[in-house]
C-alpha cells in the first residue's frame, strides 16, 4: 500500500472551462482542460506523486454520461518539485431524454 494519497476533484463545464477544483496545493498545480470534439476532454496537471496501479479515477455527469477512458503519467523534468504530469482522458455523452444537454462533468481522482 502506498504511504501517500493525493485527492484531486475538478468540475468542468461543457465548453471545457474549469468551474471548480479541490486539491492540496503542495501536491498538485497547473490544472488544465483540453476539450476535443464529440464530448472528449483531457484533464492535465502536474503533481508530486507518481501514478500507481492503486490510483483511482472516476468521472460523473449530471444529465448525461461520463467515463474515464485513460489515465496517463509521465515524468516531467521541467519542475523538480512537481515531477510528474498526469493526464486523464474523459468521454461524455448526453442523456437519452430529448431535453438533456451536455452539462460537463466532475472528475475525482485519488493518486497513490
């Protein structure tokens, strides 16, 4: 079991803008979202913790569907304090109701 866990929560609007973030600033910095077409997004940030098999990522969406399609970690030598860059690919889609809209998503991670 890892000795250290880092929790990150990011709420993202349908246009890819970050609405709200919750994380420990001593472990995470520079959260960015890159929207792609057809409801696909990359959420990226730098962190002090390397992603391990014990890491957990979950995406949820009100009024639609969201799922994590990939969790990637690369060594990032640019900043010695935050040595790892983490990217999470999220896929969203609208609900089945005719009035449903793409309402964005919430991404919750526990890095270990």
